């Protein structure tokens, strides 16, 4: 993992919208895994997925010169930042169907962070036994449970 920071993220809701949680696990050489998590009483799954990534990247913003890998089980996040965003911006933050992009406030925050860092965006299948994705899922469940 030399010179690479690996970040695993997840977000979810009980109901959509509903009480939600987000989580991240940050893995750096020579350090214990670092866990971040939080919650929102009334939110959506996609907002929690984005919030997880934003908080994780903000926590490593000073890792100048290091490669960052973000592992997310959200194709919405992974494809949004890697594929769709350029089109949204070109169309004035409209989707291919001409509707306003949802969660634009969070996408703008994520774009700002992504532009300042070297990030490799990776999709990981959720609930497939990946140790760190499963840990994020546990943290998210704990955050959601605060409101149930």
C-alpha cells in the first residue's frame, strides 16, 4: 500500500428518505485503520453515500502527493464523479433528461475535493465479504439505529 491511502465508504437510510448514516474507514501505511461516521435524522441514501466520501476526503486533504483510492459500493458516487459530472456541468447541472441534478450541493463539494487530490475511484460490490466495506456497513447501521 506504499504511498497510497485507501478509503472505504458507505451510506444508507432506514427508509428513503429517512434516518441515515454514513461511514468511512481510512487505511494508511504504518497506521491503525481510522473510522469516521455520522448520521442525519432525515435524509436520503444518496446524500449519505456522498457525505461519507466528502468527510473521508476532507480528513486526508493534507496528504499532498499521495495517491488516494476511494472504494465505494455506490455506483451513483463512483460513476457520478468519474463519468457523469462532466456532462452535468456542460449542461448547466442538468441530467441527460434535462432535469436538475439532485444533491448538487454535495456534488460541488466533492468536485472541489476531487480537483485538489489524485483520486482513483473504485466500485466494490456491497455485501460481498470485503472486510472494509462490511465494516463501513456496520458503522452505518449503528448510526441509523440512533434514530430508530
